[in-house]
C-alpha cells in the first residue's frame, strides 16, 4: 500500500458547474461535495447530465463556468492525465480493456506511477526491473482485493462480462486514486455479479479509505452503498441528501420516476430491496396462473352449461314436434 492510499483523501468540491453544447445546457449550476472516505451517488433519468458531470471531473470536458476542486487544487482547466496524476481515477459505462492478460491491463493503471524512464525500461536496467516487480506485486494485490486473483494470468477475452467489468475497476484502483469515479459499474450484470460488485466496492472503501463518486441506475445498489445522493434532472440539481431522504423527496418522485408520489415511493422502495422484484414476478406469475385456471374452469362450466341447455332445448323441441304430429294424425282419423 502506497503513501497516497494511507493519506485521507481530500474533499472533492464541485461548485456551480455549467456545461453548454451549442446552446444546449447539459449542466446548469450543478454543485455537490464528496466528503473524504464516503460514497456519493449521482442519479437521474437518461439525459440528466450524469456522464457530462463525470467528464468534467476527469478533464474530458471544460465547463463554461464553475469550479472543481480536489482539496486546495483546482481541476477545472487541467488535462485528464494531470487530474489522474493527482489521484482521480474513473471507469466507463462501456468496458475499455486491451488485449492480453488481466495482469497486462492492471499494469497499464500503474503507468502514471512509474519513475523509470523509457530508456531505462527498454534497456531493462536494474532500477527499472525492480520497479516493474513492485508494480506487478501491487497489481496482484489489487487483483486479489477485487476477486480477480485466480484470473491474474488469464486473457481478458475469455473472462465473463462481470469479470471484465471488474478488470476495468481494478485497473482504476492500480492508479492508487484518492477519489474513484465509477460510471455505472454494474450495467449489464446479472444479479450474482451485481452482488459481488457491491461487496468489492465496500471492501475497497474500507481497506483503501478512498472516496467514491458513483453514477448508477440500479437503485438497490445506490441505497445500499451511498452515504449521500445527488439527483439531477435536465442538468439541474433537484434533490440532495441521504438515500432515505432522497427516495421520499416529492421532486424526485415526480421528475426522476415520472410517477405519482405514493406509487413512486413504493417503486424506489421495491428496487432498494434486493430480491423483491423477483418475488413480485413470482407472485404475478402465480396470480396469472390462477386466473388462467379460473378462466379455464369458467369456460368449461359455460361450455357444459351451454351444451346442457342446447341438449334440453333440442329434446324439448323434438318432443313438441312429436306431440303435434300425433294430434294431427288423430284429427285425420276422426
């Protein structure tokens, strides 16, 4: 563990950040503060400005106004590699890995920490080889921490989707960040992979003591992991607080969920419970089955009842016809 990870992370302060694209306001005076060692979630519907916010924090976009500070250092006008060198690492929504093994990908995250020059590394001088061994050992530690230890020498191409997402997560950790930006870390994962990722993020937070800024649509994950939540809608901050406060906020229920207050609250609550969706599906299936059975029984009763009525009507008609014929025969004989 490096000296950087032993030092408490500084505050990440975003103040009145505005981003415009040709007249379209993507972020409108957005402010948030990530306190040291906390998990801060940014949520909102698609197009709310969450990824734009991340791109500003990592230096990919420059805001029209506002500031971003990491401790006393302003990040607003710095290039991405300089922001990364200060201890801000990020992942992306889509998996970004290279060919090669897990070890190869994790060592890419150590590149910014390398002190050996190009010539020393190319000539494999003793100092460069020693540094390479240290980087490899640290990458292995991070692989173990993120559950990738058994795959350290495995080609990334043969890993499952969830494992490849964790490779990107582990590579960001190899930078020894003080603030980690996670952009939809469980997108596309199944339930088991999501649960494993939650455990990994919790372990990393506890063992490395870093701050985490999280963008995620999985409300269950947000409610379990986040200490603070900021809600964006059309580039504006509409709510901020603890997960419990946010999921009861009327503005969130209306703007984020697009539902009535009562319905929206139960929707957020159900998503914050791990397996409630599955239970609801099972209950719905059972209800549908019972309704189907009921319909079948009703249909059967209706058919048999109709058939019975048809038979009785048919018998009655035949009897009536016979009686009429008999009467006519009697009259003829008379």
